[in-house]
C-alpha cells in the first residue's frame, strides 16, 4: 500500500491520526487533491489514505472503469505527496461490501490508527441510510467537505452567517438524531473554497477531445491518454 512504499503496522511506533478518503475516482482530479490537503492540515492528520471503491454498490458494474485503472490513476495523482497513500483494500473484501467492512479491515490491519472519514456534504447527508451506521459512526471522526457550489464555509467552531447556517443546522440535526440513540457523532466542516470539478465532466471532455490539463494532475492525464480511456460515448460514466 502507498505511493511507492508500503505502510505496515510495525512502522507505527505510536498512535497516528489518519484520514480515509474513499471514492470511485473515475478519474481522480484536483478537487480530490484539494480536499485531501485541507483534511491533512485542518484535522492534524499524519496521513490520508485514498481508498478506491472496488465495486460501487449503487452503480452498474459495467459503468465504472476497471479497478486497476482507477487505482493506478490515484497512485499517479498522489505520488508527489508523501503523506498521501493509496490502498487496494477493497479488492480483498466480499462482493457486497459496505463502509463498515472497509473500516473494520483497516482497523485490523492498522491497530495504532485513529480514523477520520473524509466525505462530501451530500454523502454525509446519506449517513443515516448507511449499512450498520450505528456501529460505524462512533468509530470515526467525520470530516465534511462542502459542496463545490458553496464557498467560504466556516469550520464547526465558527459563527455561521445567513448562507451557511442551513448547512450547519442540517449537520447538527443529524448529530442530534444519533445522540438521541446514544451515539456520538464527532464532526468537523472543512474550511475550503471547493474547486468546481466533476469526474463526469472530465470524462465528457476527454470523449469530446477537449483539454483537461487544468482539471487533473499531469500523471492522470498521461495515464488516460496512454490507455485511451473515456474516448467513446460508451465509456464509463457516473
């Protein structure tokens, strides 16, 4: 696991705080890098572990690029960042795998790690519907990235203005929902101006023979070109 080197539990003499950034990464882009960098700094993380989804549960299997391609693009994208590492752990999980399974496997592999789950606001809003969410939620800190259309959001401890108050309120409502069940939800809102990039737009631009230089790291662009990915209208899509 990792960009060019493996991380082993023996290499962690004391507890560390790691972020878990999961996703399809079809392909990874600068928006993902921005979120990972912000998480590393704002949550005082030692590392961010990028975990490509092997079999996305809610998408047709034929509509998602092969796992090895997506993993390779992640590895290329994060190679310049020593605190970013890629994991293929979901390759080893059962065919019908859920977030709780991924975290449990990582906890067994890295017992000296405290986990922070990094996710977007839309995904966080779906947390009440996650399989065994009541088990999963107390085992992580939840680090929430705002939607790309909303910029300048405060952190959880900041004073909310009229624009951000509904967003913070929705998070607080969910926290209260879990608290009523005796479950503590620890959360933090990333303070970033999100880059408005979507993987689906990148794929369409490649298909249309339009440039993507400003949207993805050079290594990702080179990999897409080398393997002729996304060049037909039948290419994988969201």
